[in-house]
């Protein structure tokens, strides 16, 4: 496909379970295309599944590839392993498994190892439509583009659940880095995100802080505050991290280049 991309960019997917692996595989095989500046990065539970996927720039890691460098990862955020979708569904319900959304941060680590600073973290039901992609986004730095929704949360209502969830992170960053939260914080939906940092060092620091915060939440048993019906969410975790790092969001969302097609009846048919 004759599309010009001015800077290297990572299209990142994190997928666990047979249905999600299939969606990611199909997206990269049938929707995307080869381009010198597009790198397809996958973090998964079974990299052998992608062994015959032919893309010019394709990097596939199993989550366990990162266990040695991040020993808390196996204990806290390991994937549910199964190669049969019905077995996966049954065990998902029986074992009370919740997908750890913050494992998306390892798409960032993949980008860092490639020396690429522009990185997206996408749910498997979402794609970047490069026909709508505007290279102008590379000009404005330290921005986080978002696919679906965004809203403001305040720190002035102490009975509010979101207040409590954000304050956990805020207090941690205050104690360690002297962070002072504002009155309101912008929260971004987690379906799809694209980060355009200033440089690779800023991306490395972003990963460092995200990883530190997640490990802190697990170590102190605060992670339960972010549990949903089938996933451990990270919107409120990331909202504070974005503010701490002064990462901005273009309110006009001028990068409406995401295409979201929810297919929950296929991917999580058991919920």
C-alpha cells in the first residue's frame, strides 16, 4: 500500500486467549500492510500461534519473555494459558481470571528495544486506519491520542470511587517524586492509545513510572480498586501518570485515525 509514514511507529497489540489471538492475527494479516516505518509488536501468551504470520516488521513476545527482568510480573499479571476457546472460557469464569490491562506497557518496552519512540497500545478490536493517518501528529510532542472517550474527574468529592482510586496513585507519586495533583484530571478510555513522546528517554521514563506504579499497587494489595467484570482496568491509574508526566491529550482529538469495532460476542463470548 502506497502510504507515506514520516517516522517509525509501533502498532502494538497485547492478547491473551485463543479468540483474542485470532483477532490480532487476522488484523495484522488482512487489514495492515508492510511499510518500512510501521512495526507490528505483539505481546501474547503463545508466540508460536503467530509463527507463520508474514509481515515485514513483526515482533512477537510472550509475556513470560519479560519475567526474568520483571520478576513480579509472573506473580501478579500472568496470563491464563489455553489453546481451546471453550476451555479458556470455562477456566476464565471458574478461576475468576481478570485480564491485566497494564500488561499493555510491554508494547512500550518492545518499542524501546527497537529504538522507536512513537507507540500505540491497541485492543484487538481496534485498528489504526493509516488512510486517515496524518503525519502532522509527529510535529506535536508529548501527546496521547485516544480512540473512544475521555472525561474529567475531580479530587474534591472524597466519597467518589474515582477519587479514591486516583488518590492512591497520587499519594504514591507525591511521596516518591513530590507530585501535586490538580483539582481535575483528564481520564482516557483504554481501548486504544497512541503516544507521541518528546524522545526515547521520555518513553523510557513513562514505562518506568507505569511499571513502578503497577508493582506498587500489587505489592500493597491496592489493585482490587481497579477490578472490572473481566479486566483489571487502568484508566484511573494512567490518568494520574499522564498528569504527572505532563502528557497532554488533543481535546479536538485531531488524530481520529482509529477504527473501533467491538466484537465482544466473538472475543469474550462467555461474559
